[in-house]
C-alpha cells in the first residue's frame, strides 16, 4: 500500500502548519536576538542604532526559522499519523503504520478500517495545534525589545548627563557671544576698531564645536581674551605714557590721571607737567606720542592720530615755552586719551564678561571629563582632585607670568598699574596672578595674606620640594628598609 | 486462525450476551460491559457494591448466559479452605479397601461466585489464590487442574466492615477488574421493580458456551496495539508508582504502592477486547483510559494523606491520566455501538 500517497493531502496541510509555526518561532528567535543585541550594545557602552539591531533580528529570524522547520516542526510520517488520529481516528493510522510490514487477517481488517476512515477525512478536520504561547511570546518579546531600546541603562544615563551639561555650556557660550556683540554694538568707537572687535567675537563663535570639552571651551575663551588684551595693549598708549611718567615722581599726578582715564584732571596734571618737563623727557614723550600716532593711523583713527602727532610736534620744538607746550598737550592729548578710555572700557567689559563665562563653563565639569581625569591620574595622585590639579596648573602658569612681569618691571596686561606704584587702582583691581603665593614677595604681603588660610594656591614646585625634603628626612629612620627607601626616592625622582 | 466468519461470530456472541444480560440487569451498562470484557479476556472480577444492587444476580445471570457450570460459595468467617478446594476423604473401593479419595470442592467449576469474599478469614481467602492465577488446586501435595474457562466472580460489601477481613494485596492483584456497582437511578429502579414483580429468578438464556468464549478470547488477542499506545499504557502503569521516574504528582502525593505488571498486562489484554466490542481493530488511548479505572483502582494503594483528604483511587487515576501528556484525544468521534460494528462488518463483506 502506498502510504505516501494516502497521506499526501495531510502532509501538505502539515507542512503549511509547520512553516507557519517555524515562522513564528523564527520571529521569536529574531526578537530574542534583537533584544540581546540592544542589551549587549548598551552594556558595552556602544551607541546602539536601529540598523544593526534590525539586521541581527533578521538574521536570527532566518536562522531560527530554518532550524525550527528542519529540526522541530518538519512533519514526518509518524507525526502526520498522530495528528490525523487526533481528528477522531483513534490511533487507527498510527497502528496501520506500525503494522505496515505485518500480515494477518486482523491486521488487514485494521488497515482497511484505517484507510476507509482516512479517505473520508478532510485535511481541515485535523485540529490545528497552534498554541497561544506562539503568539504571546512575540508580543512579550516585542515589548521587551521596545523597553530595552527606550529604557536608558547606566551608561546611557551618564551619557545623557554629559549631553545635558554640554548643552548648558553651549547655552552659556551662545549667551557670551550675544553679550559680547551687544557690548561692541553699544561702544562709541571707530568703525574699524569695532570691526576688529566683531572679528574677534566671530572667530570665537566659529571656533566652538559641539564636541568641545570644558577645557577646550575655556581654552578658546582664554585665547580670545589674550587677543583682546594684546589689542588693548597696542591701542591704549596712555598706559605706556603713564608708566613712563610714573617712574618720575614729578609727573606722578599726570601718570595717575592717565592711568585712571581722568580727562578732567588731565589739564591740571598737564599744567604741572609742562611746568617741570625736562628736555630728556620731552624727547621720550615725543617718541611715545609719535608711536601712538602711528598706531592710531593704523586704525584709521585720523583725528586721534593727528592729535598725537600735534602733541609730538609741540613737544619736539626746542626751547619752546611752557605755555605753548601746555596748549598743545592739552589740546592734543585730552581727546585721544578720552577715546582710549572708551576703548579700554569696552575691552575691559568684554574681558570681564568672558572671564565670568569662562568660570561658569569651567564650573560645569562633565562626568565624562571627570572620569578621564581620574583615569589619567596616577594612583599616587588620587588624593588630588581634578579641579585642584587644574587650578594648580593654572596658578602655576600665572604665577610664573606674574614673576616674569615683575622681574621685567612691566605693567600687567590688563593695564593696571603695579602694586605700590599705582596706589588705589592697583589694590582694587587685584588680579588672579596677585593671589599666588610668592616666596619672594615682601614680608608685608605675607603678613596681610596667608595663602592657605585664604584658600589660595601654592606653586607645585614649592610643595613638591617641601614634601620631598620631609620624605627624605623621614627616610633616615632605621626601621625603613633600603629597598623601601629606594622605592620612595625613585617615586619622588619620577615626579620631578 | 481469525477469519471474517470468526469476527462475525465474535460480534454475534457479544451482542447476544449483552442482550441477555440486560434482561436481568437493569442499567449498570459499564458493569455489564466490564464483566463481558473480563470474561472474554479470561480474568477474575471483584464486584463491590452495597447490598441489594444486583451483584449476585449479575453473576448468576452471567453463569446462565455463558451456559457454564456455576458454583456459589457464601464466604463466612468459619469457612475453611477445604470447603472451597475440596479435601481427601477415606473411601472404600469395590474390594473393600480404604483409600484417600479427593472430593472436589465448589472451586471445581467454570464460574465461581465468591459471595462476600471479605467475610472469610485470610486463610480461606488464600485458598483461592492458586485457583485464580494458575487455574489449579493443590491438596495434600497433589495438584488438580480446573476446567477452562475458569472465572472467579467475587462480591464484597464496602460499608459493613465489622467481622470482615480485607483482601490481601496478593489476592486483590489476581482480580482482573474491580467493578463498582452503584445505586440505580429513578428510571432504572422503576424498571427493576416492575420486572421483579413477575419473577425474582434470572431469565437470561444461554447464548454462549465455554468453547465459544475461548474462541472469542483468541480472536481478541489478534488485535494490534500501536507502539505509541503501548508506551502510553506502560507509562500509565508506572505513573502509579510514587518512586517511579514516570510518577505523576498525584501518585507522589497520594499513592503508597502502585500497580503491578499484572496491571499492565490486564490493561492491554482487556483493551483489545474493548476495541473489538467498540467496532475497532486496534487499541486506542481511549480504551486504555476507560479501562484504567477497573484495572488500577484495586491495585493502587493509597497513603494516609489520601485517606485523610478522602481521595479515592478513581480520583487518583483520573489525575494521573490528566497529568500524562500522552492522552492527546481532544476531538471526540461518535462512539461506535455494537450495531455499528456489525454494519461495518457487513459493509466490508
């Protein structure tokens, strides 16, 4: 008997069912793999994307479908017989197939009975064996996949915090740029100078990037501040004149008036200057005024340039009387100095704003940077926090700058007079560099300000030396072995 | 050799036996069918029921229908084994010499009614062990064979336990079936009363001889059993053992001792007969499940937990069947009757 032919219509029905089951099972497998891939990507801190997850799920679906079809759901003769018997044939088909090689009257009767029943049975009469779980599983897995995609893991939370902090910094930067532009807009300055200031602001704006870290952003602001400071130094000559005059006690009032930008007090000061000016001083001042005129010309500030030039000419006339000099000086210097004061005020506003923004941005330290800093920190330096190390480095560099400035007896870059010479101005405008503890500073300064008590920073080199010497002193203890002593000495040597 | 005629003979005899039994037994179709299956399969039956539900009448009627020698022993506490098996007596021969002569007891018959078997002492009960299993009786070292077919149809009362001796496990295991006779329902009771107004005697006619019965037994043995069904049967029997690898939760919880291999033998043997009676030529899960109750209920010994929770053997068997996964018949097909079986046969002829 051709059992294959007999069971053909049922086999087709079973294959269809097996394919559907395999597809559903494959879908389950694909979804499981997709969920796992999302979880794994999140666990390894990889930024998960939709396409790889889809590809993983699709591959899993295809593989699982094939495997389930071949290994699990593929209908063989025995499976088909069992399913047919479930349609009410009461094990007739299974028995028939089991005894297909056996002969005998009762077996023949059983076979006839089974065949008769089979011929009258429609394939649709076989009850479907789709289990609810086949449909419930994909739904559950789909929900799991959605949750895995939506719910942020630990790293995602950190990443979002970093993004949030970065966004805050960007907002601060945008605010800074807008305020800088507003300051330049409001400034009563020559258009060329305003263009230069706009260019600095524009360059600063363009230099920022979304990927910037806190350090990068503050560094860019610092760079722009330096440009502004150098521009101010090149434009504002009154400070140079004031510095020169300040060296001579006879011209102290003129120097103060110039430094403070006190135009009203300038006349009185210049009257005194004209009365007591020496020939040597006239030559020097003439030179300074001429250079100022050149600077003003470069800025196309013709009026200012002419005024400086006139003053220089007046001073350059030999044996000119005091009254003539005075007239020329008052007429020519007062106006440029007033203009320089405007420039100085504008740039100082910008610098102050940039300093504030820089501090605010530096205050928003992202978690990512903290982690990076911790990784970079050697185990022996773990006690020192990132902020402390940063501030220490900054104060070191600034302290060095301050030292250099003092040794060269040059005024600070912000234009303020040095302490002790500029009087009240120097004390009020205390710069960051002045806060640094300087061992070479005067005793009075040490008495008035204790760097540790006031929270100031101590240069690294000094701290290191002190620690090193203390360590060497402690190493003289006999209980410390030579090996340990060498190790500690090597440690300090490596830090040098 | 089974032939078409033999099959027709089988169905004719079965129909006749059933018809005649229904003349004396109103209702109790399952019990009647159970008795028929047991007798065709060649097993002993323990009938359990309260007094007056027709236990003895059923056995007497079976004796009449099968046209076989019938003996009845009323088991009492003072009944001795010799009263059952017979004994050697000193007899004088024609020459006047005295010699022991074996006097056969009531067990030497074809159908033995052991009425209220639990009232006899264990010693007397045990006198039936050999007869029930080996169909032989050994007295004074000499073994006597019983005529085939030989059946013990025992009855016992489940409620009056005073002065009774519960059957030992070994004896219980020798009963193929334990059938429970329940109270008749309203209609059946009315019919019983009406019939017995005419006569209290059994009216069934003999339709089947011992030889016919033996032939029917041979025919039933030819019924094939699929390997799946065979595996399921073995699993079902092993599932009654709490320590078995196939043990179900119910068995582990409520069963103290499971069915013996005789249970598995009984299930397959009787399932073949049932399949033929239901017009099939193969054993189905359905046959095994239906016969699991009469075959297993007296072979499964419940533990104290089951007793305290008033769990019966039938409930345990039901739970075991449910817990076994190999009972996949979900869609019920119309059950073939005896008349349908005949139609099938005639259609094939």
